[in-house]
C-alpha cells in the first residue's frame, strides 16, 4: 500500500565486548613481539584503598585483563584507614619504580582522602587513566598525551560504525571530567560539531533529536528517551545504573532508541569492556611509546 508506514529501523548492536576481545588479542601479539625483541615487560600498578565491593570487582577485572595480554600487574591493596600521606608515599614509590609503566588509583577513594591531590601526584607519563591535569590540558590543546580510557574507547566504537565524524553533529550529555568533557574534546579533534549538554540544558530533547551521534554519560537511568533519537543516529550509552530489582540499565531507553538508531551500544557489554581495553593500550604505550610495537 502506498500509504503504508516503513518498517521500524532496528539499530545494530555496537558490541564493545567483541571489539575489546579483538583489541586484547592484538595487544597480546604486540606484547609477545616486543618481549621477543628484548623490550621490558610493561607493568601496570593498580592501587585499591579500602574494601568497596564494586571497586574490588573493577580492579580484579583489570588485573585479569593484564594477565591475558601479558602485562605485569603490580597490585597494591591498602586499608580504608590509609592516610593521605601514606597513599602519597605509595604513589611516589610507584612513580620511581622502573618496572611500573602505568599507575591506576581506583576511584572512589574512602572519605577523608583528597582525590584531586592523589590523582595529581601520579606521574603524568604513568597516568594511564588520563586524569592528570597535565594530560587533560594536553587534550585541550590538542597535544600528544595519554587520553582518558572511556572516551578513547568511545571513539574506537564510533570508528567501528563507519560514521564520518568530520562535520557530524555530536551531542554529549554529561560534563564530567572523566567522560563528558574529554569525549567532547576528542570528538572536536575529529572535526565533529559538538554540543555539550548537562542538567541545565533547556531543551535536551531538541538537542538530542538533532544529533548524528549521541553520547549519553550523565548517570540518570533512561534519561534519553527513544523518541528523541533522530532516525539513523549512532547512540553510545556510557551510563550503568542499577535498578531496584537489581538489573543494570543505561542512560538511554534502549529498546525504544534501538528502533530509531542505526547503531547502539548495549548496557552492559558496550562501553565498559572498551574502557579496560584502552587502559591496557595506554599502559603499553606508556611503556613503549605510541609508535612501533605499541602503535
């Protein structure tokens, strides 16, 4: 029938789990070649303060990923009662250790510890999280430096879709220093036209509805409604929220958004695995440089 509506679009899953597995295999091969060439084994020091269960799981996953690709993991487990001075001393020792090429301090830290001071104490050359003000300043200026892991993973996911970012309209919802701001800057590096939205944005639906690329990183369950998504847009959902019945959900109404998006990340299994993959890549690059075996 001439007046029949077209069938709904079902967005293709942007599978971060599968892509991360492929990246880990590539990194494993690079590590193998590098060690055969006489390079020192790259080492990642993970620092966990306290006994927060979620943090313990995150660190365990990162340590397991290190082992899978052949990186050395030099873990430091400290009690929740650790003072700022003691933690700063631990970081200073890791900064000076030639076997440590990357340092990751798991957040959040226990109450009473100065998170900003702790992160600034990490040697920028070993700041594989990309949180140090110097590295974030280099990102702002477009200079080479270690990039934050989650934004770097988001860009890799977008590359998988084949979307042309040059000139595309990208809307980032969320302005954190960990995801929102750096991913906006990295999209600008790729010549996208970027709109950074937040809790004070007047008409979020209109901003999202005009986007070729939507990055949701605000931490509010299903804030981004499916009908807001422009047909054919690519949607990257960074949010990971636990519902009252224990299920995980993102910042996007997944099922409704999938009917309109061309590509969409699932939660879980989208951005999360890519964050760990980029952490491994950052560690390898911190050890051996961005060129050569780590390139």
